[in-house]
């Protein structure tokens, strides 16, 4: 890590510049508490450590933040209105809705996608019958990269890590029997997001569903691809044009569509700390707002349809504090930087997913416990939507049984734990409030550094976030290997390998053959002249400044394939390769 780039940490944050101390502990009461703490550490704590030994010289969060032995009012001064407020009110620290889960539970949106569109369609319907309340689509790697199933670059990957989508014919099969006007659909797609959105709109048009009734989300976060996941289509600057085109189009024609799901999830999965995930994700969001306002869009016209997507890692309290800090930071940034006036523009609405990187192949049933704790942290943090990972995901895509158990985990939390009965139940905890402030301060330093580098696009081109994440990932791995950080069943409490103890979902090569046969049939049956004309319209729009979504919808409706459209974009806008240092 470059010392000049990294946020500096202090043991205790500075007291708030204004506002009152915790009630009943002002003045003499607060000074008395300080003295009591000094006496307590010198007396009972010292005697206990002499007798039992200190378990560690210091304790840190999973991200490396040193935590106090005891959080008290000495560590936390609160200006309630400025820092907390009430649920549903600025700065939304305590939640984006006035009644939170007392009014409506979070959306249980399980991520699903594998094999052929027909196979994924069956899984969608099964999960819906089991109580899932929203669809979330995983695409295979060729689709994520903008290649068809018959491409030589797709060999061995078709349907393996998600569903294969090559054309409108596949979208028809994927959503067969699913009422698009009554459900919301999330699509985890980034580089080619503009094409998958076009395919979905073309499907809705074909079914006669008014565009204003289509609700859902395209992840559409190109920046995190260059930072973390590396599934891009074109270089960063033209990629930002594609994202801005979708924001502009959906603002005008798809009012129920979340245009970008700004994703910290993959940043965290790449090895980022919680503060890095928070800072880099919010900086990505600021970049999208900046580009859309430069396009001439009023901030309050499009910002309400930006959403977020965060990881939920192992450190229970750190994750809760991260969600609370994210809401407060986004509200302040949107008001202070962009002059947003609508409360809907200030609300950070987020989906969350339990940490895939925290799942272990060793003792896989331990993953059930990890996921339950992570899901509980997401709920206590105030998420609007949640996916819980399955115990078998370190081996393969989730089996139906494992996915059902993961969904049941959410349902038990919702209906049996009691945590949905009150709003922000950990608000006011000295430790949670202290940690919320600490994460906000560290993330704010990352955002300030990115501003100095000219914004997130410039920072990515200089390799700044990539270096910071690589450094954090290396530091964590060293701690794990040295035994300074414990993962149960991995570097402590190990057992003999269990072999084939859990059933796995397998995707055979028949999936690729079926996809290629369908693709050949589509190409043989479609109107070739209409396809060529539609692709030429895409090419002309890409060379100019017209919004690309309408011509891509026309190409999708003519059964042009994903790769045919993406190849046009690559031809005009260029391709991208990582910096040599990565």
C-alpha cells in the first residue's frame, strides 16, 4: 500500500464539532465516567489480565480497524439531528423508510441462473413458489463479456456460472410464464448491460406490456468491473457513455427501472476492506451522477433510480455500521455536491448479498452459520433486498436444496427472530455509533483522494483503487496464514476432508450444444436484411452522439445476437486491457 494514499487511523475519532453529549453524561457526569474508566482499567481489568492473560494485545475488525475494549459515552458525542435523525428522514442513518420492516419486509431476492434459459426459468418458478419476492438473474461468463455461446471464446463456459443468453429467443424462454408487469427483475450484467436491457424491453414490447410498467434493475456498473471483476466490454470512458445512455433512456421511458446498481459487492470480494468498499462504491456512484448531470439531466429526475449493492462480510458489527454510514454519506454527498432536493434522491437504497469469499470448501456446513450471521447483519443494517448464499457455492452453482435452505434462512430471520419488529435496534449503541463514524471518516478520505485524482475514471486509469485493494487483500492473506485471523475449519479446528459429502449441481456439455443449436436456428429463421440494417443503425449511433438504447432495442427485436451488437460497440469504441502492473 502507498502510505501517501492510505487513510490514516487514530485510536478515537475526534468529538463532534457541535451538538450535545449523551444525555445525563454532560459536564461533571462525563468527567466522572472518564475517571471511572481509568480506575477500572488500572484495577479490575489489570487484575483479570494478570490472572487470565490478555487474549490479544489488540482486537481489530476484519478490515483491520482497531476497536476499543469498551465503547462508552466517552467515545461518542452525538448531534442527534445532524448524525442520526429519525428513520425515513435526512440523513437516513437509521433507515430509508419511516417504518422500515414494520411496514414491509426486505425483498428476498435470490440470485439464480445456470445452464439453459429453460433450466433457469424452472428455478425462478420454484423459488417464487417457495416465497421468493423478486427475481435476480446470474449470467454465464460469455454473456458477461458480450460473446455468444458459439464463440470460440465461450468454449467450456456456456451455462457454467450463470444462464446463457444469446438473443431475444433466449429471453423469451427465460421469462416464459412470468408476468413481467407484476414482478421486478434484477440482472447482474455490466459491460453489455445496455444490450440485456434492450433485450428485456424488446420482450416487454413483444408481449404488449407498457414500458412504464416494467420494473427491475440492471447492475450496469462499469466502473467496478475495471476495479475488481474485470468483465468489461469497452474502455472506461466509452463505457461511461453506455451507462449514461441507459440512465437517460430509462429516466424518460422506464420510470420503474433502477438504471445502475452501484456495486461494492465485487470490490469487497476482490479483497477490499469495509472502508474501501464504502469509499470506492460511493465514488463510483458520484461518477455516474456527474456524467448524467453533464448530459443535461436534472439530478432529481434520475437519482431516485440509482440503487446500491453491498457485500455482507464476517465482522457482524462492522457490516451493520457500514450500511448506516453508507446512507448518511450518500445523503450528504448528494445534497452538498449536486444540490439534490428530493428526499428520494438522497435515500441510499441497497441490495445486499452475503459474502461469497467468506464461504469455505472445508467443512461446508459451517457456511450455513456464516450466512445466517451475515444475513442478520444486513437486516440490522437496514438493507432493502437480500440474497443469502448457499452452503455449496465454493464447489458449484447452488443445488435446489441448498438454495432453499438459504432462502429459509432469511425467512427465519424475518418471522422468528423478532429483529424486524423495531427500527434500527442497534442505533444508539456506543460501539455501533463509534464504528459508523469511523467507517465514514475512512471512506471519506478515500473519496477525497479520488477527487484529487480527477474522479473515479481518472483514478482507475492511474490504478489507484486497484492498488489499494490488492494491498488490502495481500495483508489479509498474510494475517490468515500467520494465524492472526481465524477462519474456522480453515486454519483452526480443522478436520479430515469430507470428500463428496454434499450433493452438487453439475452443468454438462449438452447445455452448450443446446444453446448453439438454438442460436443457429435463430440465425436461419430471422430476417437477415432487417438485422443488418438494425446493426448499421447501432453503428451510426455509436459513432455519433445519439442515445444508443433505441437502436439496440430495434436490433434486439430483429433477433440480432448479443455478440453481434457488442461487436459493433467494440468495433467503434475499442477494447480494453488491464494495466500491466495488474
